[in-house]
C-alpha cells in the first residue's frame, strides 16, 4: 500500500504550482529535508534552492511567498523564509527554508 508523496515532494509541487499561477516559472533544484518534532507537532524542515527569471512577476511572487497558502495534502507550511537571492544573467537563484507540519 502506497503512502503517497512525502512532504518534500508535496512542497516542491506546491511551490511550482504557486509560481505558475503567478505567471512565473520556479524550478526546484535542491531540496534537503530533515525530520522535525516539537512537544505537539511532527513535521520536517526543508532547505530549498530554486531558480526563477529575474523579472517583476517572479520577484512579486517571491516577496508574497511568506503569506501564501501552499496547498499540501496532509501537511501545512508553518513557516517559510527567504535566506538569499542571487541574481545573475536574468536568473534569480533563491535559497528558502521551510517548516512543514503534519495535519
């Protein structure tokens, strides 16, 4: 019996869907996941590197990402932070850190 995709896969899909809906293409290049738990929650911490075009729609999407509702079946994004943005040759390489929790 398959358990379905893990939180990292769901997060990648949610980020790419969200960017696509905003009219920009985000490509997740690296996604590292570490299990996480508190006294009341279980989840995972994710470090993500993604690429975007360095254009206004992409930067608007990125600026709003902290408040975005990212749909993930069985999980929710508890926190998302942009760690860095490196711009080069019309492309933005973005480092994100995200905490997801199981619902």
